[in-house]
C-alpha cells in the first residue's frame, strides 16, 4: 500500500508514525517543508521518497505540486497527524481520488464553530458558543453568554491564542492579544475537570480508546510557568464518571461520521457529574500523550494506528495494565541549566515505576516554556493503582526542580 504522509518530520511524534507505517509494510511517501536531509533520522529511514514544498499551509500550491510529483503512481491513503494539515490532506484525497475524510468533513473537525453546530444538531451538549471576527462581535458574544468565557481561534490547535475571561478587563486584554487571529470562537467556560477521549478507528469501528485526565487543565498549565502539568492515562475507563465521557465520545464520532484514523477529543466533567464536549481533532494528541498510552498498555500505538488504516485491524493486545502519569517540567531561572535538584532521591524511591525521564541536560540552555508544552523535560511514571500513580506524579511535580541561571 502506498501512503502519502504529510509532515513526516514535525512535530516530534511524526517520525514515529512514519516508522509505524513502514513497520506494517507500507511504502511511505513524505511531503513536507525543507530538504529530506533535514528530517529526523527515523523519518528518513521510513520514507521511500520525499517531496519538499515551500509551505504546507499554502494548500492549493501543495496540491498542485503533489499531483505533478505523484505522476502515474497509485496512492492508497493520504494521512496527516498534524492539526494544521488536516484540511490539506482532505483536499489531496479529493484531488487524487483516495478514500478517506473529504473536505466538508475535515472542515467540521477543524472549524470549532462548525464542529459544535453539527453536534448541537445531534443533541450533544456543547459549551454555549458564538463565532466572531471583529472586536464588536466578540463583546456581543461575551454579553450573550456571560462570564466566565473562553476565546479561542476557530481553527486553532492546543491552547495557542486561547484565553479564559472572567471580566471586562480580561476581555479587553485578550482582544489586544488576538488581533492577528482572523476568527475566534467565544465559548462558555466550563468549570470542572478536563479529560480526553482518544481513539483509533477503522471503517467506523473503535479498535482502541484512551482516556487521559489533565491535571490541571491545559490552559491553566499554559498560563502559569511555575506549574508542572500532568496528564494521567487512566487504566479503568469503566468508572461511571469516566464512562460518561467515553459514551459522549462515541456519540461525537457518530455525529461527525468519522471512519478511519486517530481522533483526540477533550471533554469536561462538571462538579455535578455532567459530561460536556470540548473539542475534537482528526489526529492524535500531541505532547507525548501517545507515548504514555504505549506505556499504559505495553504496546506500540504508532504501528497500531498504521495497521488500522492500512489493514482495517489492530492485532496487538490493547489491554490497559497501568495508569500512566505524564509530567512536564519547566526550569526555574533563565539561561543555562545548572542542576536537576531532587532527581536522585525520586529515582531511588520510585525508580521501578519510572519508564521515561527526559530532561534538558545540564549545560544546555533552558527551553522557552511559552512555545512548548514539554518545556524542559518529561517524565512518565506508571502503576496499576490510580492513587499511587497520582501520588508519584505529584512527587515529581513538587520535588524535582530544574535550576537554570
């Protein structure tokens, strides 16, 4: 099977999806920016050919360039696991006559307002929401919904250009920051816990699912540099409150007519136990969450996805054996990392439960926490017991300090 893979080298997980496709026997043809020699080694090893384009965001030019490059070759799948390329992948499928998500459906996954309108029509509870393209429209939407609200890009990714607003002063501050964003969604701010519902599907059947619990909400983590954010992959998704989100997710997939590939949904569990939809992407989660899924199941989710989209099955054992806690660290201070304080003691006490500890090395410059969720390092811990997993994750959040000066 010939698979056209967009952005095989970026973000960081993308070479692993390229590797997964090669591992299941697919011929992987990459399309991205920059020279092939600049791709990560894993991507280079996995690709049979590579087309460099000026910008993947110039969709029409990329579609023309790919059409010329493909020539007479048959393409069986077009895949993109990077959020900004979802619509481009749909345009290429239509141009090349390849099965999969078309343009109209892709827009419903990328455009947050269209997405919620489809789900509203299906009777699914979404945050109250309005589309806005001017400051006046944002203010009017805020008045209709009432504080607290969230303002986010219509076609955003992650928490970029997203702001919680609880007052007129907050609103004016946000408007000054988002002037470069052409269109936003103004939404009700849902109080409660934020979780995910992630799936790998083939022909409309969910072959694998995952629920992760954000601690705290990603937006709170993004706006507060002193917080070590966490995502806890849950072993048991049959717990009643968690099962509410799982059932909500299945209804969302049905309403959006999703058939094959990876999905990443975020949802809220309110204090009174209501499950409310947040948003969904037709791609995997970022920020190393797929790695945490691997460690929860002792499987290779990257090749599992590849098998699902090329063969319509997932033959690995997907049984969850552990809760897996993902912790992100940010250095204290500016400049160069000088030491990792508390690490040795934590590894002595919890080493058997630590499966990843990847920190900015001593002597290297600290990273810009504003541009990366991962920041100055990530740790994965795991344990069959949820309370124990959370306790260990909290110890790494509180006791491990990366000091820079």
